[in-house]
C-alpha cells in the first residue's frame, strides 16, 4: 500500500509524461508546436474526464473484490 501523496505525485508525473509525448507526436504530425500542444492538452483533459467516469462506474462493479 502506498500513501495518498505518493499516488498523487505518480498520477501527476504520468500526466506530464503523456502531455510531453502527445505534444511531440502532434508536433511530428503537424509541424507546429502550438497545434501539437493544443492536441496534447485536449488529450489530457478528455483522458482525465474519461478516467474519472470510468473509475466511478467501476465503484458499482462487485466482481473481483475481496471482502473481509
């Protein structure tokens, strides 16, 4: 088990890695750092919203949980 602070830092760093990666992909595909950055930012926002919804839906699934 890890602390909340560690989990938060890991999540933020993962988002930074994703943002940088998507910016570079967008730059490579469009030739524009601004467009690449906009694509990356949109991807982060959409991904974050989808992940929160996904996690909230899984709260209601009992399959695979250990009770005790």
